[in-house]
């Protein structure tokens, strides 16, 4: 498994491939935040969208946890936007 940091949030994302060759991504700090793609570009775009959607819902439903979560990430100072260029949102952390 390879881990990369989602640059706009600072969250670590794990990447692996399944037995059919699909790319799978999950965010350990966001339970249930998982996505997949047929190739590297697809999985990056898909997990970026999943992270943005997840954080938007958490911000609305549990502002306290949201504040705690982003206080330890770069999102605490820069915010998260679903319009951020997903291809430029990764820092290799492996």
C-alpha cells in the first residue's frame, strides 16, 4: 500500500490495487471515506471529491469534530474546495 498526503487538507490517503487492477483509495482519519478508479488519475479525482464531500457533511453535522479534524491539517488554514485541481492535490508520503 502506498500513502500520499492530500495537499489541500493534509490528510493521509492509502492507495492500493485490487485483484482486478482497480485502484482503491481510503482515508484512515475519515471512517468510510473510500473511492476507486480504473487508473491513477481516476482514483485521485474520485477520492479528492469524496474527501471534499465528507468534510462538507461533517462541517454541517458535527462542527466540533470538524474543527478538531482540520486543526491538525493544512485545511485548517487554507480551507478545502471541491474545485481544487485534484491532479495537483497530492504529495508523495511513501
